C-alpha cells in the first residue's frame, strides 16, 4: 500500500471537463478519457511504485531522464506557433490573417510559464534540473546511458506530430498534453512529496525548493490555463481556416497519447523492479 491520494487522475480530469461549455470537443474528451480508465490506473500504480521507498541513484536516473522526455515540450509548442504565424503572414484576407495570428498567440501562451515569464526568468527546465539534483545529487541522469527508448519515442512522436502533421492534429496533441499533465502532476506531487520527505530526508524549505517543478504545475493550476489556451487556439484556427477540427482526429490523438505515454512510463517503471 502506498500513500493515499484523495483524487484520482480521472477525478482531476473530470474537474477540467466540467469547466467546458457543452460542445463536441467536451463530449469527445469526456468519452475518450473515460475509455482509458485502465491506463490511468496503471500510471497511478507506477507513481506509487516509484515513490514507495528510496531507490539507488542509478535507478532514479532512469526515471529522471525518461520523465523529462515525456513532459518538457517547449520546442514543439514553439513549432506550432511558427506554423500558424506562417499561415497568418501568407493570408491575404485580413480577418482570417488575424485569426491565424491569434491562434498562434493562444498556442504560445502554453509556454509562458515554461519559459519563466513572470517567474524571474526561471524556466521549468531549470526547475526540473533542481528537482532531479535533489534526488540524486548529480546531473548524471542526463547521460544517454539512462535513456528509455519508449520515452524517447514518445517525445519524437510529440515533436514530429506537432511539426509535421496537420494543424488540427498538432493542436490536439498540445491540448491533450496540457489536460493529461494537469492530472498527472497533481498525482505525482502527492507521491513525491511523500517519498522525498519519508525516504530522501528532504523537508521544510528544502522540500519546497526541491519539489517546485511539480508544484508550479499543480498549485497554480498552470496546466488548466494552458489547456484553455489551446481550446481558444483551436477556435481561432477554425475561424481562420473555415474547417472544424474533427472529433475523430481528436479522439485518435487522445488515444495515441495516453497509450504511448503509458508505455513509456511502464518502461521506466521496469527499472524499479
Ligand atoms: Fe511546465
Ligand atoms: Fe503546460
């Protein structure tokens, strides 16, 4: 038995879905997410396992390397905004041009916190480094010998999907990623707070500093704001292009995202056996 977490990942996702006005998008997310309940149970069990005791620096390094690959995605976000900028700059219809550029701006909002805008220019990449250093007291986890192939594959799928697939597909990846992260970070925050204080001897202010990377995504509901920003980016893209982001694409992206991130996290967790 691990630490008791009051809200499951599905509970956290349900809270976000409840904020949306009735729409095809809301219905699609709700239905597709519920069909993946078994995967979220697997992911929760993995975080419980990773946080159940103190592991060696070597084992923890596989987690730190792999988890980073499945989460930090500032570059592909920038890529989608650039693609929308190009569409806007090349568009001769003034109204549509503005909508493309607004879609780009809403999408770019999902990287403001990650860059450290409003947070003394302290990026989430740096916060992640500090979180990792507190657990292993080194930066060794960054070495390729700790790569988890399935986590790298997931990262590549995100990058290539957001740069090369259709704009609706790219925006759907960003959307589900923010939505998923909201639930995962909330869960991971509880499990890591428990393990870092119980097994790694990190407490008080040191714990606050060490866990800040997870906490900034949790306490300020950062990922909910990002999710809403992508919803606005989708609306503006629909206005500009005159095409509806079709719900079968959205469902396909959600299923692929959840299945692949589960596989990546399972591969990481195997190192903890
Ligand atoms: Fe972030
Ligand atoms: Fe985000």
